[in-house]
């Protein structure tokens, strides 16, 4: 079984972990409403793919 020969320092560990980060969320302009939103997410007015999926009056 492989065992580390020396303790991994904080700086070495953190240098390696810099590659495990989240990227920016893809945002696009909705052609129907003209607002910016994330892909595959419900818009602020409750529409998704041209259909009303959430009624704002109920919430």
C-alpha cells in the first residue's frame, strides 16, 4: 500500500486544489422576454420554454 514519505504542506495542497473550482454559470439572453437568465431554469416571471409553469399569484 502506498504511503506518503513526507507530510504534504498547506501550500502544496492548496496549489493542487486550485484546479478544483467552479466556473461561471452560463447565462444567455432569453429571446422571448429579453432578460438574462441561466439555461434550463425557470425565468423570473414563471415561464419555461414559452409555457407558464409557475403562477406568481399562488406564491
